[in-house]
């Protein structure tokens, strides 16, 4: 046992960890009791260099057992032929699938001993030899599939052996990635050609004059993987039935034998005809094709079948491809393609996906193709279907910096090489990099990629670091490729080969979604001119910002806003530092500026909110009560009325912006937004009232009356929006010994002062204090005593006034007076015994009249958030009617909140849960739409935008992607409000 342990330990020096290795080495004749057998050391050293020595040895052992008579020759060749040894062990240490092939096909290993184990020029002949029968005809059916499969795998073995041999035997020729990809593509072409020959035999008709096969994707670009679908398009002539049988037969043969042949890129995709005539393709591309189809056609190349028909097809599509960037929908469709890349990746795999993940292969390919489509219109040098060739041409032409082009080429080749090694293992299509915790897989993959240990890092750790480095480099792709040249094209300092002309820069901006590229270039120039530190930071920031803005509903408006904000805050010392050091701030700022017209105006005057964007907890952390307390305290500290109101306005501006940012970023729900806006409005009102009261009191030297402010409407319900006025009632009570008239004069002067100073013109959203709901409306006195209100309501009060009082709550002034006013009106708004049927009919009549008279001329009732069908008025009038009818017996209905009243209706069984939920959803939706429209337009509006960027921006606020049709959001709004209106018809009119 001790001898066995010592022997196994000695074998471990060659990298073997499998306990079966000792027996396998002895069976092969390479190990004895004393160590390596004579002449076997070179083989053992070579095995130790394989990606997985255990896997390589296991493969050899299986081959030996499958072909014992041939083992002596294989053993001798391994010992004597260094090149062969490197090729075979490189394959066996990397690929279990190719090992299976060698085991199943004894003697196939001999092809690796040839001086040149791959000769792409002979691939097609080799495959045709496999399917050619003794009589000169070709095999068909399963026999042809078997021969094609064996021939294909044998040639694939040769490519892999040449690719991997240098890893096992240093000094062997080291093929470049692009050479291997080219050979794999040639093999795929040969397979298609051979498959078509067999199909001709099966169908009994020639492809000449009937069918051309057009390669697409990586095959068209001569950059195929070891395992990949081969994308094709078929062009037919003459009898399309025959052409279709040829195409479908070839797809079946090659699909079963070699790889999947995918024709989904054809016109109309899988639902379209498999084969079309040249004229049919032409008509489709001219009339129906989308931009992504021309992006795909950039790689189109005839590879099999009728050569002349294929040439005509290529000549037909080329002008369309190189004019695609002029299409009206170019920007939208390209942006959609770009976003679909990451949308198809599971979130847990996003960082490991070589192809579709962040910093993956598609990022490079997409960028190169977009630049080709934009600049290839006038520069034929860019029209290569190969990603690497096109990238080099972009660098040579100055469209991309040479260093950037070289860096991206290097990263692209690295990721493609890793992809190849992953696919070779089992010859399965995969793009998933091993998890960082899978150390064994990382080690084997690193060895297969030729990664060595560095600076104390294991091979697996070194590979992981390299992968992350390249992915992070590619992740800056759009900054490097799209935007830096734009900056340099307008800079005052000369650049080497990178400077774009103004026209080229404008074309690139247009391709990225900017509707007025010349204006955008002027903004860029203004922000980056000069040699100041500020200009240098802007040059570093703008690429990222331009990229982020391109994903917003209004990139041009966002860039203009950014310029205005930057110019306004250029002397604020921390402004650019925050943007430079906190990447999330830049991303969020770009979204806000490209979506909202209100935010930029507020940001210029409340820049401190910018610092909160990097921390959602700080952006949403303060409760409305805390904010109100802070605002009132700040206002009280001011020396006079003007200073107090200025402080209140400033703090309100800060809160308005903070809430708007949190709202747009999806961090606050509708009730929270309403509560926050209402709370700050109340605090402003309290501060202004207190300051005006103190000033008037000081002027008179006494206090003739106490004053209370009663919130009404949305203020009373704590349901204010960004553009809402503050509906109020002013009530006073004379001090002892003071007449009612004197008290009212004093209180009126205070109330007028509050209304005037808050309503003074300002750049901020207006602070309108509206007292039109008072008795007798505008013609009645602004302020009444408590007893005057009591007398009016008892003698003259109408049912609509009782309805309005449902939203009344004390908000400012004297607490005791406010409490007594609420006690006084409770019997009016919660009438004992409920609402008289006559009064119910009157409320229904008034609502009908309001909708008829107040809905603006030409307004679409399906889009009007306030007076439209299923809008705010529908829901609120319904709730208030039911409150008047039932609040006397249902305490839960005695609330000023619409949402709380809806909950009480359901709990009391006055409406079904389904009906209440429909009303709640419509009310929340309409409220949020009003708020979003205010934020987007910068001014209040009651109608959902019907079309254009405003609708797109509102839809984006609701979480719709820029790829989505904003009309879908409009349909959603109409559907929700239509259901709510049906409930209103039942509860309001039929109840």
C-alpha cells in the first residue's frame, strides 16, 4: 500500500488527480514501479500541459480499449511525433465530445499526424468523397447523414487540434482566432455545399438555375464558432416548389449531420416562405423590411447553389443596406435591437454571459454594425461583413480611435476564444462563463485558453480577472466608440486621426436618437471648450451622459437642460465633482433631464437635491411630518414676512424637487407623493399665515381675532398634485370686546396678505390660495366668523356645499377654532338619516352639468383625467355621494381621503371589492398621470398626451420601455378608466 501511495504521488507531479490515473498510465505502458517508463517522459510532460490531464489520459485509455490492435502504432506516434502529440493531447484534454468521436471511429487520429492536419481548400472535396458512392452517385437519407456527420467531425477535429496543439507542445504553430473562425466558416460552407449536392440527388433536380444559399450572421462574416447555428436565406428561380424541396432537404441533412441550419432571418421570419424569388425579396425589402433586417443583411454572402443567382441577390441588397441609416425609423429600431440584447439574459447570468451580457460580444458587434451603417454610406472601406475587419477599418478611417479599435479587437478575440473553449468541451452551444465559485472549471478553462498563474494568482483567478477586465472595457463601448469622437470633433484642440467632420458627427448623433444633431453639437462645444479643469471634467462626463440621454424620451431637450444646469451651477464647487465621482448620479440625472421639463428649472434653484440622487434612502428618507416641522421652524426664525415667505418658498422648492425626482425614478407611490406635496403645502401655508399674523399684530399692537384656515378639495384630502391650487376657507373669531366687523377686517387683511405674497409671480410652480368654495363664492366675504358660517349653512347652505365640506379639515391657524369649525360642519356633511333623495338627484344633475360645461371644447373624454370617463371626478363624486348617504351610520366614511373612503365602502359592503378596486385603480392612475404630465411638460394639464414625445415620456414614467409603443400605455389608461366608468354608472346613477 505504501508503494502504491508513493507511485500515485509521483504521478501527481504530472497534474493527475484522478485515482484511476495510476492504472491508466500502467495500462498504456508509460509507468512502472520506479516511475515513468523508458521513452514515456515526453508524453507525460505533454499530458501535464493539457487543459485537463485527467480528461486527456481518460480519453487515451478509452481509445486504447476501443482499438487495442492499433494502440502500438498510436503509442509509437505519440512518443516520436511532437506535433501529433500536441494536437491529440490538446484535443483530448479539452473536449469530451471529440474524444467520443475518436473512440467511436478508430484510426481517425491518423489525420492529425499529417504535416498539415487542416486544409480548408479541400474541405468540400473531403465531404463529397464521404458521400460519393462507388457508382459515382451520392448517398441519400440516413446513410448520407452518417457519412456527412463523420466527415464533418473529422474535419472539425483537425481544426481543433491545430487550434490547441501549441498549448501542449510550446513552439508549435499558434493559429490566430480569426484564422480558426475562418476555417470553421469554410467547413460550414463545405457542409452546406455537400448537403446541397445530396439534396439534388434526393430531389432529382439541380440547384443550378434554381436555388442560391446566402449565408448570414457569423457565417456570412467568416467568424463562425465551433458550435453555432448557421443562418441562411434561400433565393429561388424557376420552379419554387423544386427550390423549396432542395432547401428543406438540405436543411434536414445538414441539420441532422453537422449543425442546425436556421432560415429565420428570411423575410417575414419563420412565418414567411422558405424560398422566394429575387424579385420577391426585392419587393419585400423595399416595402416591408425593418431596419434590423438590413443590419442583418450587412453580413449576407452567397456560399452555395447557383453562383449567379447569389451574386444578383448580393448586388440587390447592398444599396439597401448602405442606405438603411437614412430610414425614418432607423434610430428607434436600432435602439430596440440594442436593448433586446440584455433583455434576453436572465438577471443571475448577466455578468457571466459572454454573448448577450453587459460587456459581451454583442456589445462589440452592435457598435461596429451601427457605425458601419452610419458611416459606410459614404465610405466603402467600412463595408466588410467581418467584425474585426470592420473594426480595423473604422480605426484606420478615424471613426474610432486606433487605440480604442485595437483594445476592442483584443477584447473581442479574447471573449471569442473563451467561447470556443467552452463550446469544445461537449460541442454544445454555450456562452456562459463559469461562476467564480467553480474553481475547477475556471482552472481547466484557463489552461485551455493558455492563461498562466500571475503574481500569486492561480490560473483560474487570473482568467477571472482577465474576463472581468475585458468585459469592463467593452462595457465602456458606447462611450469610447460613439461619443468621444463627437467631443473631439467640436474641440478647439487638434487631434490625430480621430477628428470627425461636423457632418459625420451630426450623422452619428442622429443615429443615436438626437433629433437636432447640429444643436446638440453646439451644446457639446459650449460645455467642453477651453482648457479649464471644468471643461476637462465635462469631456470625461459627456460621453456617459450622451449615452444615457439617448435612452430618454427627449435626448435633445435633456442635453439642452444639462447645459443650462451646468452653466447655472458652474461656480458651485461640488457640482461636477459629484457627477464625476458618482456614476449613478449621472445616469439618474440624465433620465430626469431627458424626461421632465419641470426638474431642470427646479434644479437650477435647488441644486443641493442633486447630491441625493446617488442615495435613494436619502432621496425618500424624510417623512412628510419631519419635512413640515423643519419648514415651520425655518420660517419662524426669519425676521420679517418677506424673509419668512422667501424661506418657505426655498424649502418648498427643495421638497418639490426631491419628491419629483423620487417620483420619476419610481421610488414613491402615488399616495406617498400626494401626502408629501400636501404636507409641504400645508407647512408653507402655516408659515406664511403665522408670519402675516405676527406682522399685522405688531402693526396694530393688539390681537383683534384668532384665525383658522380650513383645507378644502385636494388640500383637505391630502391629495395635492404638483400643479394643484390650495382650496381653503378662512374663519375667524373675535377677541373679547372686539366686534365681529373689526375681527373680520383684521382677519381679512391677514388672509389677503397670505394670498398675495404666496401668489406673487415666481419661477417655481404657483402657490395659489383659492377661497372660491367659501359661502357665496367670489362675491362673498373672504373671511367669516364661525357664527357667520353656522348661520349661512343653516339658512342658505345647498347640497353641493355639504358635498364640498366632505373634504374640509383644519390645516393652519388656531387649533381650537379649527376644531370647533369641524364640529360645526359634521352634521352638514354627515346628515343624520342620510341624504334626502331630492338632494341625491340634485348632486347627479350638478355632476352632469359640470361635465357638460367644464370639459374643454375639443377635449377627448377618454383622455381627460379630471372630467373624463372614469377620471377623478367620476370616482370622487361617486365616493362623496355614498358618504353623504351613509357616513352617519358608517364611521369609516367620515374621512377626507378618497382612498380611505373607498376602503370603508368595501368593508361596509356598500360596494363590491371588485368595484372598489376598479375605482381605486382608476383614481390612482389618473392622479399619477396628472402628476407625470406636469413633470414632463413643466405645466399643469388635465389631459393625457395623445401622441408625440410627451406621451412617450409619460409612458416612460410608468415603466414602459422606450422600445414600447406609447400607444399601448394610452390603451391601458382607457381600459382602466372605462372599467371604472362602468362602476360609476352602477353606483352613482343606479344606486
